[in-house]
C-alpha cells in the first residue's frame, strides 16, 4: 500500500518523465526518417506538441509540489524569518483562488463553449482530449500548493527550493575538492 501512495505522491514526476521520453523519441524518429528516407510522419509533430503542452502543465504542478516556483523574495530580507512562511502562505491563497477559478473556466470551456467539431488536424481526435489537461493540472497544482503550505505551517517542515539545495551541495563538494588538493 505504501508503494501506491508513493506513486500517487509523485504522479507529476512520473507523468513528466514518461511524456518527455516519448516525445523526445518520437521527434528523434522523425529526424531519422526525414534524413534517411526523405519522408515524414505528419502526426508525430502534432502529437509531440500536445505531449509537450501536457509536460509543461504537469511540470508546473510538480514545481508547486517542490516549492520551486519563481517568487520575488527580496522583501523577505527585511522581515523576521518566522513571518516569511505566513506571508508566502497568504500570497499562495491568491494563487489557489486563481487556480480554482481557472479550473472552473477551463471546464466550462471544454464542456460548454468548445466547438463540438473541433478536432486535431492530422490525428483526427477531438481537441477536448488535449484541453482536459488544464483542469487536471490546475486542480493538482492547487492541491500541491495547499500541501506545501500545510507542511510548512502545520508540520513545521523546512521546504527549500531544490535548486538552492543543489547549489549548496556543489559548494560543499567544491570545498572538499579544494581541501583534498592542498
């Protein structure tokens, strides 16, 4: 059962990895076929674009889960460290409201306002299958924003930007290497 929850907790990561691998392989195949056989599959480019769009939206949700979205943080240097997480949580409320409203708008568009005959140009399926990523990804992103704030405020976890952690590790490794060479 814990494996199931691990997969669910990292669903964006698995989806992004799968989409990236597939659309890179498809584009590589397209390049090879064009170069060697002077032929192209018309559907590969279209499918790759759709997969890339899905990759971007699920990647945004994954970034929300990691607390890695870009923020203006200069003003936090002037505040006490304890207040920062509450101010970020307050700002995240606006993000959550925007996401919820966008989920509403995208569902309304897909099921009520979208042309019933609008289909993919080369593949022929209805474009609602492409646009359905919007309510899914923004709902998931809303959940992840709330999850991160719960971990920071209620559980007291110190969630740090993954890029900052990597930078600290690189600096530590550099110091270790410099000490070994002396």
